[in-house]
C-alpha cells in the first residue's frame, strides 16, 4: 500500500515541472512564430561568476550580440544562454526576435531555445509517471 500524500506529491511535482517546461517552450515558440530573423555578430562577452557549493566558482560567458533589423534598426542584446568559454568576437550567430520588440531577441540555437524546457520536462517526467503509476 502506498502513501497517498507521497503519491499526490509526486504527481504534483511532475505536473508542475511539465507546466514550467510548457511555459518555457511557449516562449521559444512565440519568438520563432513572431517572424523576426537575422544574422547577428558577437560584439563582446559578459562574464558571470557562479558560486558552487563545492569547489571553486565557475565563470560563464554570455555573448552580447548585435544585429540589424530589415528596417535598419541596430539592436544589441545579451543572450540568456551562457557557456564555459567565451564566443569569439565577430562570430556570426542566428537570431530570432519579435519585430515589435527586437531588443528581446535570443539566439536561434537549440541550446538557447529548447534545451532548458527539454531538461525541465525530462527531470519532472519520472515524478509524474511514478505518481500516476502509484495511483493505479
């Protein structure tokens, strides 16, 4: 016999993770469907030091990308996706943006658009499945 509180806790945790993943995926899909696409270039990298519970802090580098809209507006934005090594200045990168708000652009890469929603979904899925199986 399983504990119903634990079972419903697993279902709730898994369902919550799926909801968060869906919201993150919707944001990426909205950027893609807005229709703004351009090729940008890395202007610089911004460093961010991340403290860890064990070991030395780690530095992540977030590319600052500039691109021009078809209307001739020059836009500069910092990607939400950091890396362990800086992206070389001048590197061309695909960009997606909402033409109504081009400053809210993001890199048009799997890592920037889909990796985080996918990981959240995959991490929550075992909780949802375990909870649902326990309900049977």
